[in-house]
C-alpha cells in the first residue's frame, strides 16, 4: 500500500473519533455487530476499517492500521557493518566491554585511534587521559592499540602509526 497520504490517515482517525463509528468498529472487533447501521458500516468500509467477508457478513479490518503505519514509517536507517559494531560496543562514547572478537575489536580500535593526530607525538600521560575517556582500563586499551600497530611507542612517547585518516 504505497502512496498513503496524511489525508487518508486523518480520515481513519476521524472515523474512530466519532462515537458511532468507534462503537461500530469495536463491535465488529468483538464479534457483536448485530443491528449496526448500514450507513455506519459503509463509512467504516470507506476508511478501510471494515469489509464484507465471503458470506456477506461485516468484519473489522484492523490490519488497516498496520498498512498505514508501514506506509508512513521512516525507512530503516542503513548502517554499515562498522557503524553497527561501534553502536554495539560504544555507548555514550564509552566502551562497554573489551572482550570481543578481534575483527570487531579492530573496528573499535581504529575508531579510537582517530583521537590521535597523525604526526603528533604524545607523552604516555596524555595517551592515558585520552584513552580513559573510552574505558577505565586505559592501559589494556593502549596495549591493544600498540599491538595492532595503530599506535607506536618509543621511550614512553606515542604516535599514531595506523588506522583511517579523516581528510
């Protein structure tokens, strides 16, 4: 059901706003629709909320709500595999865990490595402060970054030696 517009949604809501059509719809849903006004049933049918079955009996069509919702729903946000990993393991900018498969850990580490500017040398103390923003175990995080060649180290001075670069 493509092409649902706001007017159709307002029409359905308007039908349910009226006491007589709301009661009739409820009766159809509950299966107690005896004696309902044909005029009210036709109004429900015009909004897609009621239909006649094979035997000519009126029935509610609550699936109309799903159709309207589905047609008006925002398209699902397309995330890359890396974005899904980052959303899973980084909550409010903090790492939720460091125990993850290596391929996922690399995605997270590459993201964290971007905190460090290429070509800039950082004393260990500054590296620790930056990494503590991501996780309390900044020493393990620092070791992972060095082991994966995203940071290099010599004489307690670190520099970025890998990972993506923003241009």
